[in-house]
């Protein structure tokens, strides 16, 4: 890909001690450094140490090469981001489904418990009715053996009371049956929903497993590529890139010009700055969002919609 070709164009600069010297060093790389544009450049000075650390690549790598390396790294990192986003949402969906299933299971259990209570009530009331009928039979037999009206009337009252008890039990049984029917309908509904969710979960889990398996491989190779791409960049530029990336919501630190605007924040870029960007002599950042800007050609985009 991008190799650190040594071009005699830019010679190593002396160590910049004062701020003034640093500014000078920056100006050396490109002549037109107007003060106005200087502030739109990335706060990035060329690695000036004569003895570079192993991570610092030769200062003779051109700005264009650095921009290409940056753009390449951004492409790789964006691909990694996309994988992580896709994978990141699925476990949440699975978790949501699992929670929903637990809720539905609780609901089904509660309904079933209630149905059981009503069924117990029916059994109990049926027994009470039997008892009442037995009592009535007993009282009627006793009425045949009574010696006076008072005893007869007293038994009649008992019989009436038991008949009322039977009616009440019948009413309670009827109510319980209606309740059971209603609850069973709920149970059925919840059960159907539960079965559906369980099928969904099975499906989602399989999908998640597949994606994890699939993307892990892809991610690993991308991360390898990313590390390799980072190797052709010096520490300071890489640090700037990483800081930009972590600050940007979409992880974009390097963007191309798109429809005369910054591809990151969509603010307009004046024609003069667009031209500077196309020159690839300076690392130019968006004055609004601070992202590093590259021209469309460098980004591998065919320049056709340049009419309006
Ligand atoms: Zn911007």
C-alpha cells in the first residue's frame, strides 16, 4: 500500500524549541501559509527529531502519502465500526426477547394460578351443595316424625335456608366458570404470544451466533489491516487521528469533500480551501468540526457532479 518513500523534497528539520520555531517548521512544508489558513491546519508539526523513534516514520513521507494513509486507515476503522454496530444491536434484541419471555411466562403462570383457585371454589361449592341436599333430605325425614307445628316450622326454615345456600353455591359456581373461561382465553393468548417470542428468540440467537462467527473473522483481519496501516504513520499524526475519531460521534476523523461541504459536519468549504485540499500540500482540517479533509479523488470518488 503506502510505503514510506524517501523523497529528497523535504529535508529533516531541526528540533523546534520555541513556539516561533515550530510555526516556522510548519511553514516550511508549504509556501502559501497565510496566517488565516494556518489555524485551519491540524495542530500537527512534522516529526523533526533527527533520531526518530521506531514508530516515527521518515519525515520525508509526503503530505499526500500521509493523507492517503490516513484515509486508508479511516476506511478500515469505519469497516470495523460497522461490524461492531451490527453485532452490538443483536445481543440487545436477544436480551429484550428474553425479558419479554420471562414476563409472558409470569403472566401465564399467574392466570393459571387464578384458574386453579376458581376450580377449587367450584369443587368446594359442589360439596357444599351436596351437604345442603343431604341436610334437606334429613330435615324432610324429621318433619315426618315431628310432634308439633313449632318443630315442623323450625325444620321448614332450615330447609329454606339450605335451599338458599344451594342457590348461592350455584351462583358462585357460575361465576367461577365464567372467570375460568375468561382467564383461559388470556392464558391461550399469552401462551400463543409466548410461543411466538420463543420462536423469535431461537431465530435471533442463531442469527447472532452466525454473525459473531462471521464477523469475528472479518474483524480480526480488519484489525490486522488497521494495525498495519497505523505503522506507516508517525505517532503524532496517529494520536491526532485517534483523538478526532474518539471525539466524533460517527468515528470519522478523515472525511472527503462532498458537494462542496465537509463530509463529516456538512458545513460548506470555501472554493479556495477546497483547492488547498486538492493540492495535498498541507493537512487541512474542517474549520467547524476539526476533521481532516481529503479531496474526492484521493478518496477514490469519481468527480462528476461538479457542475452546480
Ligand atoms: Zn466538518
